């Protein structure tokens, strides 16, 4: 077979452009105005749960046993000073558990998912933790109120106290952690709101 001569003056073959369909859905925007009233409702509802959390802490936190010394000072019984840390750690555990439950419960409000409700949940959790601390310390002080004037050598049960405010951060951090993990796991641009 003989080779065909190539004509170098011939025009190149033109291929018609192929039709490429590129669908790019509009990115969902953050809804602020529509979520403000529900966010306030979420904030105030979560804040109310601080009261029973504080009462639960006051009921579970161990008192510190002390002995009345000769100079009327209170000397902790050996090993009882650890109960100061026990009370704080119990408050933190209650806060983290309540925060995880709060984050999951707020995530289940499918129509309102987004940063506005997340911020409201975190703020409500902070208010709830503050109320839990104030309510818990007050309830514990009433529960372990001293009776008559103690005499030397008497063993008294001092009410548990929270000596630092750092425990208040456990509830909002637990809420943000649970909500953030669920949002990351969701993977949808609109977080599944489907409000149109």
C-alpha cells in the first residue's frame, strides 16, 4: 500500500464544541432575621435548666467534715479536704453531660440549624451554668446549715462550695462540641434545613 501524500495547506479538522452541563446550586446563606426569635427561645429555655442542674449538684456533692479546734478554727478531717475538688469535678461532669445533651437537642431543631441558634445555645448554656453554680451553692449551704453553736471537738459537715468559676465553662463547651460534631458529620451545605 502506498502512502497518501499529506497536503500541508489543508485546514485542520474542526470539532464542534461539546455541550457541558455544569450545575452549581446557589450556596445557602446564613439566615439571621428569621432565626432571632427562635434563638431567643432556645437561649431562655436552656437557661432554665440551670436550676435543676444546680439542685442536682447540691444533692450529690459531698460535704467536707471538719473538727472544731481549741481556738475555734475548723480543721479538716484527714482526707476530707479532697472533697473540695470532688465538688468541682462533679459540677464539671454535670455541665459536660448537660452540654452534650443540649447540643444534640438543639441540633434536632432541624428547621433552625445554623450559627445563630448555635450561638444562642452556647450563651444559654453559659447562663444555665452560672445559674446552676449560684443555685447549687445556695442549696448546699441550706442543706448543711449548722445547728446550735458547736463546742470544741465537734465534727461538722461543711457545705460543698465551688471556689472557682472555671466549672461554668463546661456546659457551653459541651454544647458547642456536640453541635459542631453533628454539623461536621452532616456534610450538607444547608445542614439539612430545607426551608426553601
